[in-house]
């Protein structure tokens, strides 16, 4: 739980704000009038209350507050740098930002739907303390502001998911390491195919999640471009210094040079990062859903390969004997929700003309939910896997099925000079014979075997030694014991704390 809470913390440059904020949200009287205070100059009448409730986003985008405050600090510092704010004004605004930041962290700021979103709520709160903040929105629009806040959020979110993925990887690796000598059937078509070590099977998960890490790291890099200064869509006539603000916010390359978006229209219309994040979450969820399905099967009485930790299972309200793998079932179920968010984002963005359209306000709903769900899912999977133990006896029984080494027998014939297609056919006949005699493949009598192929007059039964079968598979990526040790060492090094 602690880690999942800390997934919602952010330290822009100094000081950490912990999310989620306590609920302090509510619509207030005179909403329409207040709302006009920010953009109401051209309106003779305020919006209907129904419209305000419909259009507000502060109920969900308030979690952008730490990023919005960081953007306000950077933007005003830049305004001072170019001479659009005096030192005194800047000081007053920064002091007020500190106060509002603390109010938010303490759950004391009253979020007000009349001010629509997190940006206007913060601006109003700051202006109430320091009237100088009437200049805070100089040379800026909420369009470039929300784009900048979102990029900061996505940088933070991808970093946080990578941390959770690495913790998961370490747990899978330690279970793999402990189960290098436990063997189970590997499956294709959910039919027993060939034997593998439990470690080899678990290392397949490590591969899957390592690709997720790469995806989230790439997303972090793609988010690292600053759109601030793009204005509503066409920049500003005021003499701003975009690089100054970008550097202040950490939008820099390895050498410390500012990374700036290069088309103001694209910068405020672009939601690729949201799609990328939705996709990265969707693939990751697809991975943990498949892992969950494997373990659900392994946990069934029919397989009986694993024992799950009580802490991540639940009982039945009716059947006293039941211990259900609910954590894994929910992981499988939640993957649908996470994939659905990506679909929502695509549908929302695809028909929009450039540039900003209010539809885009809904983008945050999806990525916040995906981030929250992926974060808790990865922790639950980690908890379930690290508390899981393999039932060696059942695994040994399942893997003792000699049919699993039928392919090895064909390979043995190949080594004896038989063409593989013929060898395949020969072993097929051996399998049929074994079935007919109701004996395991390795117990087909020598006389029968020899009749099927003359080469089977020799010591073909050697292939039915599991240890030999595994040692025969030492090519890169194969389940041979040396190869497994190598892979475990490689990944352990990669994910060392
Ligand atoms: N709350 C808005 C959003 O998230 C901020 C941008 C509003 N821009 C505007 N032109 N109304 O999309």
C-alpha cells in the first residue's frame, strides 16, 4: 500500500507533495458569477449551473495541482526574467504559490467547480493572497498550460510505473532462482508439449515486463519536450523566453539544453503521449492478464502446480472448502478496463480538428484511471507471485509424462541419420503403439520398437531422462540449466537496486 501511495508523489525540484488530496471539492453559491471573474469579460450572463457542473474538471484534474504549481513558478520566473514582472511582484506571487501549495497538501483548499478546472482554481487562490498574480497568466493560455502539466504528470507516471515494474521483476526473479530444479510441462494449445523448468517459464514473464519497462522509459523521453509558450495555438506577441521556463521545469536533454516543442498548433492539439501511455498500460495489462491466467490454471486442482498465498485469495460465502484466486482474476478483469481506456482515448481524439477542443478535457480521466489501476495491479501481482510456492510433487508427476519427450526421440533418430520428417512419422507410430498397449512411450517393448524402425533397436530410451533432456538445450534462450543461470544473472544485474 505504501508504494502505491507514493506512486502519487511528485517533487518538481524540491519538496514533495503527496497525493491524492483529501476531498475538498464542492460547488458553491454564486457559481456563475465567480466563473465570469476569469473569462467573463465578453459575456452578459453567466453559464447555467447545469452547464458549470457539466463542464467542470476540477473534480478530477485537481491531481495535476503539484505540476500546475510548478508550471506557475517557472512561468512567472520567466516573466520576471524577460521584464514582464518586477522582482517584488514575482516574490509576492511565489510566496502565495507556497501558501496555496501547502493548503492543497493539507487538504485545506476549497476546490470550486465555479472555477472550472485546477488551473483557474489555483490562479484564483493565488490571486486572493497576492493581487499581483493577476499577471500570472500573461503570455499563456490554459491550452499550453494543461499540455505542460500533462507532460509533467506523464513523466512522473512513467517513472513510477517503471519502479513498480522493476520491483515485480525482482520478485519474479527470486522465485525463478529458487525453482530452477522444478520442472513442469510447457504447453501449446493448452496441451502438454515439452518439459521446461519453472524458472524458464517465469523468465518468460521477466522478458514481457522488461519490454514494458522499455515502453514506459521511451514514453518518459517522449514527454520530455516543453510546450509552454505555445499559447492558445499561435504563441504570443510578448517577448517570452521559452527555454528559460523549460529548463526551470526540467524539460532538458542530457547536456542540460532546453527541449522545446516546435509547432505551437501541434503542441496544444497533440495527445499522442496520452495514446502512448494508454498503449503502454494496455500492453502491460495484457501481459499481467496472461500471467494471471497461467497461475489461475496452475492453482486449479486439475493442475495443482502452485499454492497461492492466503493474503491474496478469498473464500466463498457458500462453499467452505473454497480458496479462490481473486487477485489474479481481478488482474485479468482489470486489464479489460485498462485496454478500454486506450480505446476511449483514440475515439475521443481521432475526429478533432486542430487545435485544442474542449473534448480533450476528458483525456485525463482515462490516463489517471489507467495509471491508478496499473499501479495497484502491479503491486498485487508482485504480492501474489512472491507469496506463491510450487508443489514439487504435483509438478514432478505432471512432467513425468514420457510423451513430453517424443520430440527428443525424433531428434535422437535425426542424430542416427534419419530424416526429420521420417523420424516424426516413426515417433508418431511409437506413440500410437504405446497408446494401443496402454503403456508410456518409453515402455514400448523393444521388439515392437524395432519393427517400427530398425534404428530403434538401440539405446533410444536414453532420451527419457529429464536431466539429459534439459542439458541438451543450452542454446541461447533455451531452457538448459546453464542458460537459465545465465539469464537469471543477467536480469538480476539489470534490476539490482
Ligand atoms: N480544463 C481544460 C482541459 O483540461 C483546460 C484547457 C481549457 N482550455 C480552454 N480553451 N477552455 O482541457
